[in-house]
C-alpha cells in the first residue's frame, strides 16, 4: 500500500512539473509567424491542431529552427 502512495505521489508531481515548464512555439497563422510560450501539455495539443507550427523561435521563413538560405 505504501508503495502505491509513493508511486502515485511521484506521478502527480511529474505531471505538475510538466505544466510548470514552458516552451516557445513558432505559431504560423495566415503567413504571420509569431512566438507563443506555452506549457508542455499545451504545446503537444497545439502541434496536433496546428501541424505547420514548430518548436522554438521563428526564423525569417516562419519555421522554428530553420536557417535562411
């Protein structure tokens, strides 16, 4: 029983930590790329809804880690 409580506590703690960590997402809507800063779970959901968005800052071409040619 004690191990279940410890495991549950660790799982809940891990889930809470992922909501505290935020990442930059290059959000490209109507060829208007801009950076949004969201928690990791929100970023995952965001990438599902917006497959053209990338992780990180926006480059000149609107992509995340792309280098301009």
